[in-house]
């Protein structure tokens, strides 16, 4: 029987910016476990899977009783990893929650799942407004621009949109959780390599656009912090300590 949805948490050990990232402990708890625990607040454990090519990550998942899937080391992106899972576990839609989102907002995940079940054939991603110029200028933060109806126009790590004088006026960043239909993942996977602009920008949503597919953007909170650097880790520790 096909699942209506499953949550897949792609986790790569060999991150260029922060090696071993999923296993880094945040106030004593590994990052991947914190991300999983957030997902567990909105879905049954039998519908959540960690996808990784690294046995250290999979062993940690086994120790915590977390379902996991071994994926190829050739996966180019987290979405490619989710696409591999889709070959083994059948569902209408796959909710991709990046492994480096240890404080991803539970309300955002709920909202995405609700929208995905209503529109199971759409690629759906979240966005939130950028209020800090430093985030706008950071190459670690994917920015998005979209039409009035929410369809994605483009995604870039550069500061977009901008003025003629390259000023920061108003902008939006990606929230790294997605809803991906099974059929779309097949198209994504079958490409077999990064598309031209995807490779240049290092933004996987761009592959969908280059393949002629629509991506629906929905508004989310600005509570999530993707971990790309040690500074991001410090921000998350600060947030978690405030909640204690």
C-alpha cells in the first residue's frame, strides 16, 4: 500500500563547509537527531527516514531506533538522495527536511504537509522574508524570487532581487523543507547530472526550473536556521538556551 507521504531527512557526512555536520553535538544531542525529533512532532516514526551514504550516520540512527536508508555516494544533492529513497519506498509525496535544520519550525512542517496532501502533484518549497542585510549578502543563504501567484522564478546564492546600485531593499530566503511528488523525483533523478545553472548557483531547485517544472513557494516562519558554519551553530545554541 502506498503511503500518502513520508518524511525523508537527507544527511551527508562530507560537507565541504562543515565536515561531519550531521553528527556534531548541539548541547549534547547530535544535529541529525535534533532534526529528526522536530519531524517526530508532526509524523509517526514509521513515516520518517534518514537517508545517508555514511555508515556512521546510519549507525547513530540505529542506536536511536530511527528508520534509515543507505543511499549512493554518487548523490549530487539532498534531493537526489530523496529520489533514491523513492525507488525503495513508495509514497505519493516525499517531504524533504534537510538534515542541517535542527530547529526547523514544527508549524512550518505541518503547513507543508497539509499543502502537499491538498496538492500532491506540485513541487512545494517554503520562503521567508530576509530582514538582515548580512543574510542577504551571505553566499550560504539561497534567495528566491517568485511571481504574484507564488510560482518560483529563480533561486540564487547571490543577493537577489537588487537595485541598479546593488542595494538591499526587500528579499526572501529559502526555508529548506520541500514537498516532492514521486513522478517529479524520477524526472530529477533521471537527469543524472547537475544542470548548467544549478551547478553554477549550487541551488538544486534551479534544476527543476531548467527542466521546465513549476515550483510553488509558500510563506513560512523565519524561525529555522540552516547550519552551514560554526557561526550558525552558535546561533542555534543561543536559541535553544533561551527556550530552556
